[in-house]
C-alpha cells in the first residue's frame, strides 16, 4: 500500500471508527473483492447467507461455474440443493481464510466468517444444531448464524454448549435479543460447569434494524397511518439502543450486531458501543465518502417524542420495543420474521436455479 493510499484509508470514517472506538466493522458479504476492500478499512469479520451467496455467484461466476461443473461430475447423485450448499460452504471457507490472521490476533473475538444455517429448517432445532455443528468445522474461525425463531432459541443454547460461536439472525426485536442472550448464557454456563473452554468463543446477536423499519412502513400503508417524516427511520435504532443498555446492565457475554442498513443512522448512532456494525460493501463505500463525524453516539437517547409516537401508532413497534412484547411462540409469526424468512427461503430456490442452469442448461436458450 502506498503512503497516499494509507492516508486515504485512515481518513475513511469506518477506519477511524475501528481505530478510535470499541465498535467493530464486519462486511456483510463473502465476496472476496468486497471483503478485501472492507478489511483495508478496518473490517474484522464477514458474513454469508443464501441471499449473499446468490449475489456472490453473480459477481464471481467465472470462478464458480467451473467449480460447480466439477462438483456435478464428482457428485453424480447430488441434488441441485446439495451442490448449492457445497458452494456456500466453500465460499464461506475462502472468506474465512482472509480473516484468519485477525482471528489469531484477537483470540476468537473477531476474525470470523458468519455462515447461515438453512432457513428452511427454522422450525427444527435438531436439524439446525446438526448443520451448525458441520459448519463450525469448516474452518477454525467460523461463527454460525441461527435464526431467532422458537426452535432457533433452543438450538442456540445447545450449539453454544457444544462450543459453537453463534450469530443469531432473523432478529428484530428486544424480546428476541434477550431470548438469544439468555440462551447463550445457559449454554456457556453448561460448558463452564463441565470445565469446558469458553474464552475463545465470540457469540453475537444481530438486530436487523432496517427490516423492522421496513415492516412498520408496510403497516403504515396497510393501515392508512401517518407519522412525521423520518420517524420510522428511528424504530430499529431505538430497539438496538435499548437492547444495548440492557445487555450492559445484565452483563450478557455476547455483542449486538447491527444489520440491514437503510440509512446512515444504522451505523452512526451505534458508534462508541462495544458492538458490531455489518453493512454491505456498497454502504461502506457510502459511509467512507461521507462527512459524518465519527463520534460516540450509542448512549444518545432517541427523541422520546419519536418513541412515544411509534408506541402509540404501531402495536408491532410496542411489541418489538418491550421486553415482554413477544413470547417465544410468537417469534415465528412476527411480521418482520415472516418477511425475512420468506426472502431467505426464496434465495435458496434462486441459488438452486443458478446451479440448475449450469449443470442442466435450458436447451431452448442454446
């Protein structure tokens, strides 16, 4: 890296954040080009899920098409789905290698590649744990994403007990975040009781802040509601900040992670916290080109007027913002959960379609 490049890197807001605050940057993609850029600007983690895998396949098709063809030959009885998940595993392992030096340097707290379990098993805790165990063995620096559904909470405790670092996903609400934290604590305590190692584990709980905002915007249109412009941009931020305060008060041994970026507040409002922000590379480039001051804001409260308005207008915000707003049984039926699971499940079908087009091309298009 030239001196000029180094100077530009240090001036980037994300790099400044990683060097001057406890807030960590992860890259919301396993694309090697994007992850390389992100690491240059301070990233210490990355992620993969079915939607990301589809995107990476499109970006890196010259790399992956020959590999898919090889797998079709070497696995003659494999289904499209089996080949697709093999690609996800290899894609994740490749990204994990880029992060291994960070993992070694930070003793497991960072430097991990977050790989997501099959969203179609969101109701089956045994299936989730089985796949999580396999994924955790792909590389020493894997962290496994498990949806914060009713079955997912059970799986999170068991996976943690087995020594698997987890990243709870499909999570939008305070009740989910607390349920995840308590499940991780139970798993860690079970390990401690048996004298098993926990020092190198690095669990996190994602709150998909932008997807909560998205759901409230859907409800606003469905129910012909009206609120002051910009209020709905604060919903996910308010839930995240409240969760962070509770996590610190109770001493939960996992970090919160902000995902699903829709505006700069999903980054800037969390600066200074011992948290992770995980924007896609496109959002990182936006942030690095902005003039937003890199100062701690995590403890700045959301305007009470905004919170009160959202509580009065949107019952689903009240459910998301209140510790007892949702039971475990209601996690699966919350609007944001249903929308996100359906999108992830659709991505699995899209990924299978891309595999099909390579191993069984459409003759009508030749």
